[in-house]
């Protein structure tokens, strides 16, 4: 196993590697708790509100491969600045929308922009960080987003109190503007463009054929993880609305859930580095699935808060797991393309999970949809137990 360089420290690359993702996470955290509620206010049914929120994942799915191409051609910094501008345009659509479909366009644009931030940073970290610290680096990248998701709802709650639901989108705009300005100020990290250029001509179809087994097994399991994560962002506000909680209270519940989530990312990464990936993947899925299945039993602020914090615990210990497993499986040649494909598969879960939730909610009930999504986590737990390597070697 490759040993870390004595002089290596995540702190040396923290601002450039994690700063833009942190601020973008604040923006997403500010608006996630109210996306479904805004759609409802515009006349969308509960099922259509779920579909509109699913457009975040769909947008990310559509943008993963173009994001890799843009970053390779124009450089990572330019790609992230462009994504910030694009996301701000999406927020303008959300603020000006008078119909659900126009609001959905804005949500889709924001999802597309988010793909650029995560893919750009993940590719670099795989190359820059020693294998024995890889999970900590990936979990810290995920943790930067989680820190943003933690603070975002609290900021949103203050803006909502002053400006109504639109306040959440103004808070998001300020954070994403900051992410764009920071991206503009920092240089591309050394060697990043060179690495992408060396794999630019690797054929995507050949990559998929050579790595079909890992993409079908661990890739599909990662897609199920994404489905649970995406649905939790919809389930909490919709169920809170269902039991009569207001938008400010919903944002606070979401924020406390993010707080538990945020605190665990680095310990989770260290466990993965020292004990192996399965020690985190398996408990994460079991806890998330069980807590989702408990949500339909909640009936007020206290019970929903308690279950949401357990859900945050399960998600927090799984911080960075999808990116880490993808990085472990990625080849040296064509790494950017492989990670783009990996993100497409995982984002199929991020977009497909909410679509499944929306469909079951329309056909049966919101509670039935939540239970179905919770069941997917048990499937993912089995797949990780079956196919995830116990140890990773260089």
C-alpha cells in the first residue's frame, strides 16, 4: 500500500480544494428545505413538487460528462466560475417564476451547475492525495458540502422570516456568488490540467466495457445511496408540511439534521482509511433505511426532529463513500472519464429516487413512497456486503 508523503497535509490544499464546494453547499442548503414548498405555492401537487425537486439530481446527471469536457478544455477555475453564473441565472428563474414549469427550469439549472463543482474537485484529489488518506480527502470534500448544508438552512430561516419563501433564494444567491468569486481568485491546482489532458482521448465506450462489472455492481449500489440521499431532501419538508409544520420550523429541522451529518465526515473518512470502506458503507445504509421507514410514524416537531437526526447520523457516517469507492475503482488512464461515468450512474439514483417517490406518492400515498425508498437502502447494504472489497491496495 502506498505510504503518505511526510510533508503532505490536507490543510495545504484546503482553500482551493474545498472552499468553492463549501460555499456552493451553503447555497444549496439554503434552498433545499423550501424547494418543494415553493412548488406547492405555485400550484404544484405533492407529486409534482417531488418531481420538481428531482430536477436537481436530473440536472446533475445531464451535466456530468459535459462538466468533465468543459473543465478539460477551459480549466477547472473557468468551469467553476461559469457554473456559478449559470446557477445564479437558475436562481433568477426560481425567484421570477409564476408557474411550476418555469420554477422547474431554474431548479434544473442549479442541479447542472452543482455537477461541475464536485467533479472538478474530485478528479484533482484522486491525484493529489496519497491512497492511505484518500477516504479522508473525499469525506472532507463531502463534508465541505455538508457544512454548507448545515449553515444554509439556518441562514435561510432568517431570510425567510424577513422576506418570505423568496428569502431562501436570495440567501442562496449570495452564497453562490461567493463561490464564484472564490473560484475566480484561486489558481488551478498544480498538475490538474496536465492529468486531465493526458486522458482526454480515452474512448468513453471502451471505458465502460473494460469496467462493466464494477459499474454494474458497486456503481448501482452507489446509485441507490444517491437515491436515499436525494429523497431525504424531499421527504423532510413534504412530511413536515403533511403534519402541519411551517416553513421556518421545517428549515430548523433540516438544519439540525445537517448538524449531525456535518460532525461525522472526518471520523468516517479515517475509519474507511484504517478499517476499510465496508465499515462505513454498511452501517450508513442500515441506519438511513431504518430512519426513513420511521418517518411516517412521526406526528409532530419533536418526533420528526428525532428521526431526522438519526437520518443525519446515517448520512454523516457515509460522507464521501460514493466518491471514495469511485476513486478506488478508477484507472490511472482515463480517470476523468471514468469518474464522469461514475457520477452519471450515481446521479441516476439521485434523479431516479425522487421520481420513484413522486410516482408512488401519486399512486398510493406519501407514506408509501417513503417506505419504498427506505427499502432501497437495505438492497444497497446487501450489494456493498457482497461486492465491496474489504481492503484497498494501490
